[in-house]
C-alpha cells in the first residue's frame, strides 16, 4: 500500500506492506511491528496461533519499505522445490568464493540508495500510520505491538504528534515484546555524531547486524533457515564454505539443521547474535558422521523458528530484513517515552505527546533476555505520565528463561502467548 512520500526517495519505495493473518471478516486488528533486521514473516506462526484462539481478531504484520530492495527470486523458487539447496546457496552466497557461478545475487551499492540514510523514525512512523488508518476502517479495536526495536516504534507511534493528537488516540492497546523506549534519551551530541556518520562519504545507510554487514546477515539467516526447514538432514554447505563467521561454525560436521541450531541456540551462539537467539534444544546430536540437532527440551521448536525466518509457504517475503536502516536505530534512542528532548530536535523525531495518551489505554509488556525488567519499567513510566491506571497494565518478566526470540517462537508452552490472549479479550470486552 502507499506509504509516506519520503523526500528524496524514489516513488517505488514509498510503500509499506502488510502480511495479514486471520479472517477478513474480523473487525479487530493486532498490528505487529518487527524488530531490528526482522521482516513480516517472523510473526506468522504466532499470528496463526493468535487468530485460532481469539474471536474477531486479525493480525497484521508490517513489512517495512526497505524489504522492497530484496531479491527474493531464488528463495521463492526454493520454497516451491524448484531449485536445490546447492543452487539456493550458490545464488546468494556461493558465488563469493566461486567466480564460475554466473547466475547469482547482486548486492546493492550504497551509492545507489543514499536516500535510505533518511529512513528513520519519522518515515517508519508515517508508514505505520497508513497501516493503522487501514485497520481503523474495519470498525473494530486496533492494538499496536512490537518486538525489540519494534517496541521502541510502538512508543514512538503512540506518542507521535499527529497535528496535536497523539497516535495512541486511535489505539485500544499497546504490546511490548522484549523491547521498549526508556525515559532517558541519547544526547544531542550523540545524535549529531550519528547523523554525521551517516552523511560521511561512502557511508552505508545500513546497520551491521551482529557485526555482519548488510545484506549478509539476512542472507545467512534466510538461506540457513530455509535449508534447515526444507532439507534438514543434508550436510551443511555453509559450514564448509568459509563464508560464515568462525564463531558460528560447529567443531564437527553437521547437517543444515545442525548448523542452524548451533548458530542461534544460546548455549553455542556468540554474544554478538544475542538478538537472534531462541532456546532451540539441547544442541548438536551426538550421533552421526554428519551430526544433526537434538531438539529435546526446546522452548521454541527449531522447525517453527526456521519457518519464522524463512517465510515458508509465503512468496516474496521472509522473516529477516537484509537491509535495515541505521537511521532507524539512531532515531530510536531519542524517543525517550515520548518526551521532547534535544536529540529529537536534531533527528527530526516528533514523539512528544507522552503525557497525552488516553487514560483507558491497555498496555502489555513482556521482558525476555535482552530487555527484561527495563521493558516493564518503561511501560510503567509511560502509563504514569498520562495517568493511566496501573490496573490497565499487564507486566511479565521472563528474562532468566526466555531468549530474545522465544516470546514469538515458543510453542506449545508460551507464557507471552498465555497472557496475550486474555489481554486481547480484555480489549474486546470494553466494547
């Protein structure tokens, strides 16, 4: 759908996507904003579960504009079993080591997308506004939720000044999933330095996720999750390629699913990838010349996790963002629970109505490993600013037991989900 007409951005990129799950007749909409380097398909397994356990709800997962830059062609073919795992790997990564591979992915030069250095919070919030307006037209309640940095976007949207009216005026509830905006902003000096870094000659507009430059973190995740799901028992091409970071390469030969689990399970995944982790099981299987994955004890089943990130069964999208705007991360530091501050002035952030939220707004905050108690504390500050009763808040901290992606992925036992369903029912019970 049409999004915000960002200055300097070609018209074909002024779009925002919605991945809709649930009956079209449902009037209530839970809009979910993915986190850093995550795409709309990330929420699909959770969304299907939500609509199966609630009445009158759809779930809309936001597909941000930067994903229009992705080349999903070979991944789409792989999902349809029209190319092999080797062809998938060679197209996106193998050609980097083997110059004889002529048919391959083309990375986008930073010089051709300099306009993306302006894709910060204002652009993302204005795009989200188009989504919220579409949801409102159904005539029911609209709840806005977000995971990780998506939680900061929830606060930014709720407190954004839309012509003297807070964004939350159109919302019945807010959901924070291990991410929020705390009350303390970055300094104006830091904000200025961030802008200068983006404006430097040759600077990339994209975030390096876990220290891996764009688009390769996304390509590792997309190909790894897809092959782990569709050809789990084949020997891992990534392990022997020499392309993966050494700290995610297992010490024994592994299958695709073994490689995937080793890279993202907290027991073996490096600290730099903490934002990509979930509790996927016990670890590499002890049997084999080529070792698989022992999923016993998993909080998040590894096939479900791979489905989230590969976008299995869905064409044109996956659960990652190969190109994530650095400006969006920079701007998130100025939101500060919706209070005006010098950094907002520097960055052009207008989340200034943190004291003007509707007093009947419901808020659910869930803390996992990355955000923990700080997510709950930020929600409480936001509520107190606008005299929202504490009875309107559902606060759950599972920092010691839930990795960053377990709230969206855990199944069939999921504390986040168990409290989300009654939260949504409470929204609808208000009429």
